[in-house]
């Protein structure tokens, strides 16, 4: 469908007279090879000097006495296309009439009192050749009668003076690319535009459409969307890391019930996330501003491309093109990726963990010191018991010597004394050996090693 419309547009451009900007009507061929409508050539001939006619296309001079040969094939093709356009134009006028009725352009043929009636006199088309606006009823002759077939019809116009040359009182039909000004037929022949790049309004609009910058805005909008997605992905990963840390700490909490310590760790994670999310929110704000600005540019360009009136299109293009270029040249926000610095967060959590472990270690060391004091008391008691055992053994030996007079009694007493002394000495040695072992150091080493 789009290809068919494009082909029709190209065909219509090839069948358009460069002078009247309408489909060829009785086209005639000049010796230079360019075709023009017979009425257009007659008007140019009436303004020519010294009996010579200058071709509006190539500016080559020809004698007016040379007969102009009719291009029958071109005439037949133009007539066929004109009939098809007229058939398609009739329903379009009726369908578009409510929209233009709201614009308030009145029919020039209807009497003033018709504006207050239910029928109304709102124009649906303006004839650039007759320079009148017409309602659907008065438009019928232009659509049906052959005499009006070459009259160009456009959307209703409020003020046609803007489309007319002030100097020559003719409708603008050309556009000077060098000076950016509209020209009439007389301006192209008599004006000071010799050597300038001049195009018909339709061709100028076609070239401007091709050069429109909407593709640039599309690329920048895609870049903004990618930036937005990147920031969303970074924020999502931050949330995943935060959730993972919370799950791990909740698992530790369920095992150790160290509420105060884990609350402090969770707060550190929240503060770290908030610090990075603040940067992301700033990036998203600037990216949103870029997307809004480019969206406005894109909408403005699309609105400009929907304009089919060459005059209005060029006028709006000259007003908006510089602003669009300026807005598109404005640099986009290039956000730096702001993922959570897990190394920094891990280092901070390790510091808190070391502080927590240090506190626990101090508490355990205090407990071990208290235990060592208790062990020292036991060692002192063992040494006292050993001294008492040695005294008892000495006393037993004295008793054994004294009891030699009575062998049986002495032997029994000596044996008993020696046995008692050996037992007591053995117990004393055990306590002394225990007191000499570095118990506190051993216990501290074992416990702290397990803790670490």
C-alpha cells in the first residue's frame, strides 16, 4: 500500500507543469525538450521581449514564432491521472468537512446570512487559481466541470494574501533555496534570482521531507531508552544483592540471636544502598528529561511531516528546523554505572565483624581469667597438701624407727606409714604437676583458635 502511494506521488510529480504546478493540460514541447501547459506558455509569451521565450526550467531562449508541438502521450497520461484524482477527491472533501468547519473558514460564494443557518457556509476547499474558498455545494463545479480541472485545490485558507507576491500580485509557485524565499512566475523571470537554485513548492517540500531529522531523534530516543534500561538493571541487581545479604544475616540471626549486631549490619547495608540509589535516581531524572525533550522533538517533526500543503510545510519547517537541530545537538545524559560496591560494603561489614569478635574475645578472655584464678587457688591448695604429706612421711619414718622394739607392731606400723606416705606423696606430685602446667595459656589458645 505504501509503495503504491509512493509510485502515484512520483508519477504525479513527473506529470506536473513547472509553471502552474498542476497536472499538464494540453502539454506542449519546447525545442529544449521541456514540457509546459499551453496556457502557461501563452502567458510567458505575452511577457517575453524581442520575440523570444525563455524556458523556465533550463533558461534556454527560443523564438516565439516556432510552433509548439503537442505531446499527445503526456496529455493522455495526465488526463487519466486527473480523472482518478478527481474521483478520489470527492469523498475526501465530504469526509474532511467537519474538521475544517471547526476552523471557521467561510465560503466566499455563500451570502453572509447563511453563516447563521443550520446549513452553514463553512469552506472545505480553497482554489488557488480562483482565490476563493468554497463549501461542498459550491465546490461541485470545480470537481465536475472540465473548465476547472486545472485549478489547484488545497485545504481552506484564512488569509490568501500570505500566499501572493506583493510585487506582482501572483500566487507563490516556487521556492528559492539560496535566499529561502517564495517566488511567483514573474519573480523567476524578472526578479533578481538569476543563477539561484529554484524549485517548485512540491519539489522543495519533497527534498525537505527527505532531509528531515526524525531519524536522528529516533536514534537518540533509543539511546535514552537503553540508558534507562541499564539504570533499571543496576538498581535491580542492587536489590538482589541487598536481599541476599538480608537472607544471610537472617540465617545468622536465627542461629546466634545476636540482634543488636545484626541490626547494625542491616543498617549499614541500607545506608550503602541508599547512597547508590540516590545517584541512580539523579541519573533517571536526567534521562527522563532527555526522553521528554526528544519526545517533544519527535512529535513536532511528525506533526510537520503530516503537513501536505507545500507553503505551510516550508513556512513551519523554517520556523522549527533550527529549534529541532538545537534540541537534538544538546548532549544526552551519560550516566555512570552505579552498581553497589560490594568490596567496600564487605570491608565495612568485616570491620564491624572484627569489632564484634573483639568484644566477644574480650568477654571470653575475662571469663578465662576468672577460671585461671580458680585454678591457681586449686594449685596453692595442692602445694599445701604436698607439704603436709612430706611432714606425715617424716613422722612415719620416726615412728617406724621407734617401733623397732616391737617388730610385729613396728613392721605393721612402718608398712602402714610408708604406704600412707607414698599415697600422700603421689597425690601431692599430681597436684604439683597440675600447678606447673600452663593451663590458662592452653585454654585461651584453644578457645580463641576455635573462635577465630
